């Protein structure tokens, strides 16, 4: 049986002691594959894999650390957020494990509710994280008070320092950022050019953000359907839009890990190989054989 993956996002990217404590809590139960820390976003993204029960324990333990250490009242960061434990996706590594992921997400949500967090089970794309973050933390509090939002677990009020949490099962996606030298408007225009809701690529969510510590701006993206929206085509569209806006693309950034199939698609496009996909990757073919043995 394959493990489940989780990619929890915590609203802390500056206090190294807190980040290390969260990592240690995760590693007590599961395998930690990657940690992505961003000072400007003031956010850390962890990638872990483990068995269903172990994953629930790891995420509950890490959330307890975050709730005790992170105070959103003094939090400043470019990335939209509504919680110290902002979003906790559970990712099945194969489509047939979606039911397992849904069950694990509910178990995680229940444990986070016990920490005093109102927990929303999200269901992308209709009710993804952006639906709950709309208007920011204050607006979420108002929606809870009026009954416009009803948590699936936990109290119907914000935690006084840690806000709320969003938990759910989803398919693998790619978190991909493009750094730009130029005005914020150039990043915002490029984000609008590629995101789905403004007529861009299917399954692409994008924002234009400032990166004060680097003197840059950024198009921050989630590519939720990487088979329908190739990274090389998205980047090409952004570069064209940024150039028109008087800016310059100076780098790209992968947040966490990405599916091998997406990397293969980009490599195939760059090399002009027709029909090149992850079935052509020897390591994955060998792993498939090992799993079947």
C-alpha cells in the first residue's frame, strides 16, 4: 500500500525555532521529504508521507506546536492566510486512494478542532482555500458570527491567536512561482493572464505579490491540473505579459515537490519529443515493477 502525502502550510517563515519544532513534530511519525520556507510570504510548506494513522498523528502534533507558537495578531506576510495552521491538504499518490485521503482529512480536521480551531473541509475547485480566505481573517470571523460559514469541526469562532484551519483531500498539484523585477502591476497583470477565472489556463490559480526582502514581485501559482496546463506554456505566457508591462522575469521557484509526469512533460516539450511522459522514466518503471512484485 502506498503512503499518503500531506503538504501542510503554516503561517511562519521567519522564526527558525518554530519551523524546526514543527518539523520535529512531523518527523516523530512520518517521513519529511521537503521544507520550503519563504520570509516574504512568512510561510513554511512541509511535504510528508506516511501511513494513514501516522499521518494524522504527525499533523495533529505539528498543529499543536503551531497553535502554541504562532500569533496571527503580529503576523505580517504577503501570502493570504486565515490560520497559523493555514491549510492541510491530504494527497493520494494514486487516484484509487482518494477515499483513504478523504477519511484521513476528516480525522485530521477532528483533531485540529480539538485544539480550538474552527476547521473547514475544503472541496476544490468549487470551495478551495480561496473561498475561505476571501476578505482575510477578519471577514472569516464575521462570516462565522453570522452563520455564513459553519465549521465542520471545532468551535464556531476564531481561535484568539491561531485563527482557523482549512483541511481537505485533493489531487497532486504544482505550486510554482515566477519572480519578476518590475512593478507590482506587472505581476498582477501576468497573474490575470494565466489564471483560469480570468480566461487563462485551466486549473491555474495565480496572484501577484510583493517580495520586499528581495526587491522583487512575484506571480504565485497553484497549477491544479498540470496535464491540462503545461508549465512551459504558463511561463511563456507570463514572460510575454511581464515584458509588455515593463518588467523582467528573473527566476522561478518550485514550492515543495512536483509529480514526475509534469517534469517529463516539460522535458519532452523542451526536447521536442512527441509523446514523452513519465512512462519513459526508467526509475518510475522500476518502482512500478517493485510494487507489483
